[in-house]
C-alpha cells in the first residue's frame, strides 16, 4: 500500500472512530468537547501549515477563522442560501481575503511577516466591532444561525450536526496530509530551511508562500464555520489576537514537526481550560506555567520529543546492524587470509 492510500485509510479509520462515539452512548458533553476541539483543531492545523512547514509565523491567523464564521453566519441569516452554498461562499470569501492579505505579507520574512499579519487581524477585528448594523458589533451575530435541511440532512439535530462536523473535519485533515506529503509540501520545507537556495533552484518563492497562505486560511475558515454551527452564532473574539495566540499555544503544546501535533495540543489546551476553570479562575496562570515548562524544559512539543527519540532509536538500531555486518565481513576476510 502506497503512502497516500495508507494515509487515506487512516483518515477513514479516524472518521469511523469519531462516528462510533455517539453509538457507544457517549454523553452530550463529550460530543460537544469533540466538536469544539475539531473547530479549533482545524485552526491549529492550518496555522501549523505556515509555522511548521513554511517557517511563517502568523500572529493574525484567527482573522480567517472569524471570516469563515461571519461569512457563513451572515449568508445563513440572509435566508438566501442553503447550507452548502453558504459553506462554499464562506470559503471563497476567506480565500479572497487571504489572497489580498497574503499578497502583501508573504514578501516579508520573520518578525515583519508576523506583525503585519497581526496588524491586518486587528483591522479586521475592528471592522467587526465597528460595523454594528452588519456584524452586530461586540454582541456578534445574534438570533442564532438558521439550519435548513439539505439533502435530507437536518443540522438542527445534534447527532447529525456531529456527523457533519466529523466528515468536514476529516476531509480537511486528509487534504492537509496529502498536501504536506506532496511535492508542494516538500517545496514548502525547502523554502523553510533555505529560501535563497529554493529561489536559486527556480522556485517562485512568493507564489508558493501565497498559495500556502491561502490554503491554510481556507482550512481555518472551515474551522470557523464548524464553530458557528456549534454555537449557533459568530462573535468578535473569534477574530481577536488571543485566538491566534491560543492556536500558537496548541502548536507548542503538541509539536510542530509531527503532522498531528497541533491536534494533540488542541486537546491538551481544551482539557487544561476545562479543568482549571472547574477548580480555579486563574486559567491563564496555569497555562503560562505549562508553556514555560515545555519551552524551558522540553524545548519542543511532546510529540516532537517522542518522534525524535523514536528516530534516534531507529538510527541506532540501523547503525548496530551495519556495525555487525562490517564486523562479520572483517572476520570473513580474516579467516580467508
């Protein structure tokens, strides 16, 4: 089985596992936790396409999370779109926004890129707050999000909504996996490791970066749409800088060099939030301590550390086999002489 088909098989297995959660009678709280985690997981995974694979640290990625949420919510509240049409419209709007912002940002590197994306995010956030008649201002989109039936699917039913979110989530994860294992994904790694060499080899670096930027924005937009369906609304904090910060924390908590690292970080962060909120109001203090331990102690995400140790063991085992083979060859030559 080729790597591509193996990845698709794992995606199918993951979808089946998620769909079995309600079958085994999981309480609604568990399903809600999973749906919430899937929305933010897509935000973190899409951001890691920039950070982990392209070397572009964006402080403004939540702008696209919010753009998907608001575009979808406004389209549904207008009463002129079906859910699939509003879904597609939201992705197109997010892609157009990313194309405009990315065309300006991708020509910059490192801290300049990071802060310019933050500036665009705060501009978008203030548009949301200021355009009260359209976006609802700091109250968000009030009145709920209509969920008319389509193709026999009723998203007003929580079980069907859960299934819809699972399918959309797995499709996005599968697309990201195929992307990072494709020649395009390896081109991103080349740019991350040595941008000058990539340009010397004929890679159109700004175009590749822009393409990556738009794709990651679209995936983040899908996460925003799922969250809008889950909470039946869209709110300004979806596009605030702290949401981008949370996505970066998720990557730190899980690891940026392992594909599913950001998803693990999402689960850890959500569990930390839920647990600390239950026992204390100092959520930020607890999260800060955990981040300090990871940064100063491990200096990488847990999955990164595990993957590194497994790779070291594999290399050590391979070296031991080579040494044994060399020793056997030497003994053979010695006996023959």
